[in-house]
C-alpha cells in the first residue's frame, strides 16, 4: 500500500440570494465578497478567508467545476472523496447538493447529478479497466440510521455501525448496496431514496430536511492486463441545518428532531475542533459521541479527500447564525486527512513482489550475472538497456559537473575583479570629489583676489589641480581597461581523470555548494546595490536639506528677532493700554491700541507656529541623518559580509583544488602499483610455464626409461626361459622356483628405485615454486 499523504480539507462558502420572505420583512444584506482574495466580509470588520467563495450570482455549474470536479479524477486513482454540505436551515444545502432537485433545468442541477454524470462518462472512456459501481443511501433521523434504498418490511428499522478491520474503518451492517450500470439508474436510485427522506415545514423553511443524508457511490475497478484492483468511495453528505426553536417555532416531534440535529452538529463541531488542534488531536478525538461523527470518521481526519461547502444566508436577521457557520468552516480548514490508495491486499502484495523481482534482476545484472529464467528474458534486455542509459546519463552528469566547476571558478574570478574595481572606483571618486572641492575653493579665492601676484599664484594652483584631475581620470580609465581584460587561466584540455565514486560525490557536492554560495553572493550584491542607491538618494536629499536648513536657520533667526520685537511692542502697548483705561477721553486711542494688540498677538501666534514647523524640520533632518548613518553602517556590514563570502568561496576552491590534486596523485600512485603488480604477475606466469615444461619433459623421460627397462626385462626373461627349457628336468624344478623368486625380487627392487627417482624429481620441481 502506498504511503499516506496529508492534505487539508478544502472549504467552499456559498451564499444564497435574499428570499421573498426576507425582502418583505425588510432584511438587508450583511455580507460582502472579495472573490479574488477569496474572502467574505460580515458587516464591516469581520473577514474570513476560504479556499473558494461563491457570491449569490454564481451558478450551480461554476460551484461544481471550481470545488468538486477535481475529486472525480482521484476516485479512479483509488482515493476516497467526500463532499459535505453544512449550514443553517434554509441556507440552500439540499439545493446545492441536488438530492431533492432532480428534474429541473440544467442550470438548477446540483452537485450529485453532475458528479454522477462525470463518473460514468469517465468509465466509458477507460476501456482498459473493468468497473463495478454500487450505490447506497442512508439518513440519520433522531440518531437512528435508516436505509433509504431498502423496500422491505423492516426498511425503517435502525441499522447498526460495526468496525471494519479489513478496511480499517467502519461499515453499516445490513445497508443495501444496489449495483448500477449507468447514470440514469444511479439517478433513479437517488430519486427513490430522496422521496423517502424525512422532511417537514418550519417557520424558516417549508421543506426543511429533518435528517442527515449520506449518498455513497462505491467504485471497484480491475485492470484488464495487469490485474491490478482498486476501490474508491464517494460520500455525498447533505447535513440537516442547524436551527433555533425560537425562529423555527418547532413543537412536538419537530422540536425533538431539532434537538437531535443540533446535538449531532455539536458533536461534529467538537470533532472538527479536536482535529484542527495539533495538541488535542494526538490525545483524543471524540468520534464516538454521535453516530454522525462515526459515519464521517473517514471524511474528517481519515482516508478521504474532503470538500466542505458551507451555505450561508445574506440576511442581517441571520447574521449570528452566519458568523457561527463561517467560524465552523474556518476550523474545518485546519483538518488534514491522510490519503491512501485503496488497493486489494493480494494485488498489492503481488505488485510488491514484482518490484522486488525487478530489483533483484537489476542487482544480478550489475554484479555480472545473467538471467536464465525463461519468463524474465524480456525484462533482462530492458534492464540492460536501462543500465546502459543510466551509465550514459552518469557520464553526461559528470561532464556537466566539470563544466559547472569551471563556470564557478570563472565567476569567482569575475566577482573578485568586480569587487576590486568597485573599491578602486570608490577611492577614485573620493579623490576626484576632494580635488573638485579644492578646485572650487581655489576658484572662489580667485574670484575674490585682486592682487596680480596672488592671482598668478592661484591660477597656478588651479592649473595643478586640473592636471591632477586629468591624471586621475586617465588612471581610472586605464584601471577599468585592465580590469575588463580577461585573465588567462590554464585549462585542462586533456581527458578528465577518473576518480572513485566518493570523489565524484565530493566534486558534485562542492559544485552545488559553490553554486549556492554564488547565488547568495548575487542576492547580496543586489541588496547592496539597492542599499547604496538609497544611501546616494538620502545623501542627495541631505545636501538639499542642508541648503534648506541654512535658509531655515536664517529664517529662524529673523523670526526670533521679529518675535522679540513684537513681544516688546506688545508689552509696551499693554502698559499704555492699562494707563489709558482710567481716562475716558482716550477711549478711542485705547481701542486702536487694543486692536493693535490683537494683531500683534495673532502675528506672534503665527510666528510661533512657523518656529515650531522650523523645529520639526530640524528634527526631521536629524532623524534623516541618523537613518543615513544607519544605512551606511548596513552597507559597510554588507560589504564585509560580501568580502567574507568571497573569501570563503576562494578558500573552498583552494581546498577543493588541493584535495583534487591529492586524489589525482593517489590515483597515479595506485596505477603505478597496479602496473608493477601486473608485471610481477606476468613474470610468475612465465616462470610457472617454464617449470611446467621442465616437469612435463622429465615426466616423459622417466616414463620412456621405465618402458625401455620393462621391455628389456621382458626380453631377458624370454631368452632365459628359452635357453633353460630344455635343460630343465623334473629334478631341477625346485631350483627354477628359487631363481624365479630371485628374479621377481630384483624386478621389485628395480621398480622401487624408479619410483623413488620420480618422487625426488617431483619434490625438486615443487621446491622451485
């Protein structure tokens, strides 16, 4: 079985339009939509972000294509999927899912009919797979599980949830699963089940669903060639809406149903909160608090690709329920499910064994062996071709690594040149600026000088300074010309030396590390250039501010003097005004002085304001100076970091070159030792061949001598027998027997001597080795 991959639960929020009842009641819209930012705004200050946001003008087709359609492809790869509709009662959940709207126009068709059509459309296109599709439909009413596709006498009896150890999940004991072969048959089963679902009228919804409904599509598929078996389940869940008895005005059975609905949704909310909290998830998730959470155990935190569609109302009268729904959906986004491909265990084991056989075949070919199994001859050719292509790719990779090393070295040298040029450029710019400053002062003195001798002296000084400027500019041009010329570095045009696998790995790591350091250096250069531009702009602004500051200082002095003058005038007028208050004849003069005093106070107020503004400007100048100084320090630190980075690049390059030279030296020494060993081996082979020839010749000579001796003994025996036959009589038989015994003893001693000689020769031959 494939490793599980964690993916988050996707959440879509859909808002319905205002209904006629809400419009008659004078309800206003309390929701705004930022579709591009995928945000929904409640009131003025509450904003929520989701994976998909659909405003009231979005149709069924757009909702399905954007949020649900991508789940269909995963079903045929063996992944489970779930679409979950949640929201307040009357918010449009059943309409969105389409379980109760089967015979409407195309634009009114919901998620379930569209998904069924796409599933069977893909089944007809996948001709290399065999499919078996089954459907089931249940509802959870008052905590009782009811089979909506069963037509028996006990159809309304509650079913029981059982553990399913084979699939590591749950199963509903006795739940009907109907085999379907087309989209029409599936929709027929959906229509029959929807007709039996429990609905009732409330004050908020005339066709309110009083139960949670789950329509499940089971897909079993088998590959016609490889025999691979996959399974997938597609849960389409239409939850009953959360409701308040005060608004629904439910009584009796309707009130009891509402209580059970809210209890199940509360348990579901607790599960969502526990799954969204990392700390609580590791401790306990309360799936067993409700049958609803047990049924959705795989869909939330389990093996399923889940999309939650939260349906909300835009009316301000339902704002509190809307906010609760949005918070509910926001917590669901934090849940992460673990997807696993649902394969048959036996088929998965066979696939694992096939993979193991292929790996063993590859190892056997790599070790120089050959495959003699008839069934594996075709795979052996493909494995050999794969190994050859792998070898070619490794050689190409080695070439690219060597080219990368060369490029890194060239780039390092260029970076060093750039830094040196920049440093020299800065020094020359400073010198030129100083000289220009001196020239400017000399010209100012020259303009102020009237004496002929002093004028001649100042003219000479100016000419010297201009000559120095020309020399510096010429030196700068020459330096740039020399710096731009490429430096010739020795290149290795021969064939690259072959190193061991560890050496290749080290070279690759070095090249990659150098490339990473160069990227860091480039980023640092870009940031440094930006900082320097900011510093230059800030210095220019400071220069302009310095001029403005000088003007402001003059203005400040004038303002202070004006303030002092006006204050004195004010005090004088105030004193005179006090003196003339007692004299009625001077009332007209006192009125004029009083008006003048008001004017002076207004002027003083304006002057003080201007003075405060001038002080603020000075503070801004000081703040700007501090910022410029800080930026200069940052630039200096960045330059130091760049120097350290380049030094590190250079040191690593030098260490790598030394390491490479040592490795090449070791390889050369090993090759020399190998050549010497091969020469010694060849000498030993030649000596062995010579000794073998000598031994073979001695053995042949000994065999020939033994043969001649045996022939001579046979002839002598025959001649002696022939001579003495006639002379032998019955009396001499005993003497003949004695002679025969003597002759036999002689032959035995002769053979013993020959054997001893051969043994001595063999031992001497062995000692030669």
